[in-house]
C-alpha cells in the first residue's frame, strides 16, 4: 500500500493524478464483447477494469425464488484475486455481498420487471483491476450490459463517488484518496435524476453533503452522456455489420423498413442498358455450357415404381 501523501491537492488546485477537483477519471467502454452472454460490457474507469455480463430474462433456479408477478433481479459482484495489490481471497465475502445488494437495488426500480413474471435477470460483475470506485464503475458497466441484452428499462443508471481530502470536496476518488481521505460517498442516478444508491463512509457537514451531492450528480450526467454515445456507436456499427453480411435481398428489406407513406423509399431503377465491358456473356453461350442432365440419368426399370430414377451409368454398374 502507498504511503499517505502529505498533500492531496497542490497549490494550483490539482490532485496527485493531475485532475481538477471536479473532474472524473477517463472512461473507456466496449459493449457486446462476450458471445455467450445476452448482453455485456467491458469498462475502464481510470485504473479500474470491469467486465459485466447479463443473462435473461430466463428461467429461475432455484424455482422457489421466482415471483409470480415480476422478474427477479440478481447481481453478483466479484473481485478477482489478482485485481488488488494484496491477493484477495477468492469467493464472496461480507463486502462483496453488501456491494451486490446495494447495486441490485440501484437497478431494480429502473427495470420493467413486471413484463417478465417468473423469470430472472442475472447481472455478473468481475472486477479485473481495482483502483477505488469499483462499485460505481461496475454499475456503469452493468447498465450498458443490460441495455445490450435488450432488457427494457426506464433509462440508464450512471454512478460515481464524491469525497473529501484536505478539507476539500473532490469528485471520483482514486485509491489513495479513498484510502486516506476524510469521506467517500458513492451515488447512482437514473437518467431522470432519481438517486438509486447513496452510501457514505467518513464525515461530511450538511453543507458539504449538499454540495457533494450536486458534484456527484454532475459527474453522473457526464457519465450518462458517455454511456449514451457508446450505445449509439455500438448499434451503428452493429447495424453496418448486419447490412454488410446480409444477402442483397434482405439488405433491401432492412432499408425499406423505415419507409413511410409520406416518405416512401423508391425501388432502385434497374436498367437494361448495362455498358458492355467485354465480359458480357449472351444467353445462348450460357445454355451451351449447361450439361444435358437427361444424358447422365437413366430411368430405373422397376415397373412398379417408375418414378424412381437412378443416376448409375453403364460404366459405374458392377456386373
Ligand atoms: N480493496 C482492496 N482489497 C479488498 C477490497 C478493496 O484492495 O479486499 C481496494 C480496491 O482497490 C477498492 C478500494 O479498496 O477499489 C476501495 O474499496 P471500497 O470498499 O471503498 O469499494 P469501491 O470504492 O471499490 O467501490
């Protein structure tokens, strides 16, 4: 573990990693990278590296967990042994059970669970590399994996933390700021501004709490814009791939789907005036190249079943 820094904020108002006090870490997003999952997302948030996979809606096992009127949401947060400085003991612990619970609750109200009674929506989180703020980064990734799986939601969930170091509020704490800071308050927010997760370690005054909440909400709005852009880019690229891979007929089908009465898409004009580039073959030449199948096929002499034909030739027949 690093030593406690003497100062977290320098005379220019910059933090140890060069960020301003209200600046989030860089975010990198890749959507739909796991073939076996219904939806997936790999997300880097500063030095955090997170994989999220979503399965469902699917059958509930064990069955006694199923709900007659809605889908259940399950969230499993797991930290890989190699994700932290000191090896983490594999398997669930108190912390991962707590993170899983609060993160599930951050999503439950945002998903239209009533559309899928007796089914389960499973969210799996693997922390591959941790550097503080893993629960918030994981929520951002899970939100995109849910969208990738096509799970109907009221909106996306975006998440980041606000904290306090050197008696100053800072947005999105890194590892040293989290370990040695005076407070850490992760929040998650829906697209329409509802807070769906709020936790706090340490101490903030009422004024600091209000100001910190505003900073975190602003951070979530920035993250939402990045999530939205990543989804749009992903679906634009997927659409292009579908069109490139599809046979010509279905490409025409896709392109005419969006036609309306006021704005019909016209059929392409196919002209007979194809310019002769020297490779043109006329119909008679094509006919000559086609072998006369009747010569190769001789009728079976079975009188009971004259419809059966045999493709044995005299040469192939073993006497
Ligand atoms: N951490 C660790 N070992 C653990 C749990 C956490 O080294 O078993 C580190 C990890 O880098 C994590 C940070 O402590 O990101 C802060 O953990 P916290 O419980 O505050 O959750 P987070 O901020 O990651 O949501």
